[in-house]
C-alpha cells in the first residue's frame, strides 16, 4: 500500500521533509519511500509524520 505524509522520520533520526510517498506491506513494514512529485493514483493521503523504527516498521499518530 502507498500512503502520503508531510514528512518521514527515519530510524537514524533524520527528518526528511516532504510531502513523501511511503510504500509499505500489509504489516506496515517499510518497502520504500520517495518525494511526492505530483498527484498519484492509489495513494492514500494520511498527512503528519510517518515514523520508521529500527525494524523498518511504520507508525503515525491517528
């Protein structure tokens, strides 16, 4: 699944400002991320900051 966020906080503490698209599996494990360049089909806008832990699991405040 692909979700869009304002920012992504990486495991090393680096905050990458976005907007960014985060691709993750069904368990919310990070597969990839990239800057959002234009509107994309099948991307859910979540907003806020996606937090990625040292196990590459994604979480965000609801």
